C-alpha cells in the first residue's frame, strides 16, 4: 500500500474497523513512514481533541493514542515497543502545537 491508500484508512483505523491483514499492513507502514504517522496523529488529535474540549473534559491524548496503537499492535503481536516509543514522542510534540492552536482561537 502506498501513502495515499494508508492515509485513506486512518479514519477506519480510528474507528477500530481495520482487521487482520489490512491492520497489519497499516501498522507496518506506520512503523516506517514519518508522513503517515504525522497524519495519523493529527487526525486523532483533531477528532478526539475537539470533542473533548467541547465536552469540557481534561485529556491526555498523546498517551491515549499511544495506548490505542499498542492495543492494535498487540492484536497482531508486532513491534509493539517500537510503536510505543515513536508515538509517545511524536504525539507529545504535536499535542503541544495543538493546545497552543486551540488557546489562540479561544
Ligand atoms: Zn506513508
């Protein structure tokens, strides 16, 4: 699968609709592609983050995204620790930008 195909799967992944071989391909691609990882993080933060803010709840999205990825990876037992490592770092960086952006709008 190329990046376009992978990125089209992101909404389905976030709704927990990817299964089996498709999920494995998705995670394998995320393992190696910075661009798609960034897109995944942004889509997760924008969908989850905005609904949480509207509900007035506190949140720890970078941790939750990491856990989400780990749960998915555990399902197919693949390079779990690597995924945990990169997402924790990357999601934290993007989360900071996201929070700054939201406060700028408020
Ligand atoms: Zn890609």
